């Protein structure tokens, strides 16, 4: 899969993924390249850069690029109209390749090349002018030792290759850990019946009121009767009552 980079004035700064042909061979470009595909420079192909500078003119950088290699390694390259030097300064956080006296054919060739999403020790790269020289700066996310070489292609353009070996430079995301709930113990006897647990009484309730209060009762009856012979009358009197108390 190939990803193009935005361009200004017809120049592209791109990232190429896929098989890398041998740099000593110049294959013919496709007759009708896809307008949505990568149309930039591929080392070993005949695709020209989108600039007017031609080989043999004053040395100018016509294309910086990046590609993943078939063996899992990665490559940064610079195309130029003339021969370039390769003075390499390897630091802990970056690598600087001094390319000697050269100009940028277009300002877009100095744009940042982001490679942090690829499996390479370099998270970004760019070409800059410093004094009278052009420099390829590689910002590292892991210490790495590059293999730097130069070559002139059959098209007449010159290339500087900065290669890195394969490795694991992208951190893999750990899968979330899911803990299984502890299972309830199962009775050993086949005749055992597991009774469900009764829910506990909430703490805010008064346990002393768990049972209804007992009521105390008292019953009393009182009566009297009297009779007199004088009047032949009988008088009866009765009194009774029921009281309930706590």
C-alpha cells in the first residue's frame, strides 16, 4: 500500500510501502499511474521527480523519501541531480547525515516525513539547509546504527540510502485482563439440596423490632346481689370490666 504526501507546485514528499526493487535496475514506469496512488520517486524505477532540475545541473536535492524493506527493515533515501557526500553523525536521539553542498529543488523537499506509525527506529525525518550544506536529519525513538551508501541510478540521478535492520520498534498494546468470578461451592452428595442464602437484614433497621411485641391482658368482674323481705323486691347489681395494658 502506498501513501502520497501533499505537494506544492507539483512536488510530492511521500512514503512508499511494498517491495523494493534493486537500486541498480531501472524498471519502466507504469504507462498510466493511478491518480490516487503514489506517483513519487521509487529507487530503481524510471519515475522522475516532479521538478525541473535535471541530472548534471548544480547539485540539488530533488526527492527525500522512505520505504519499508521486504526483510522488515526500513530505508530513508535522498535523490539528487549530482553526487552527494555522506558524513554521518550518530547520536543518542538523532542521526545527522551531512550531504555536502546542495540546494533543495523545492521547498516541499524540506517538509517533515512522519514515520512513527511504521516499524522503524526513526519516528520522523527531514532535510534541512545548514550553512552551505544540506543535511538529512533522522529523529530516533530507539538507538540504531544505520548503513549508509550512495549509488548512481541508470536515470542519471544520484541516491543516498540510509538503511536500518528489522526489529520491534512499535509497542504492542496489552490485552485487558478479565478476572473470572469465584464459583459457589457445590455439595458433594448427589441428594444434597443447595438452599439459597437469605438476604441480610439492612443495618439501618432496629433488630429489636424483628418480632411483634407481646401484649398483656387483664380481665376483672365484680358483682353483688341483695334481697330484702320488706318490700318483696329484689335488687341486683353487677359490675364488670376488661382492661388491656402493655
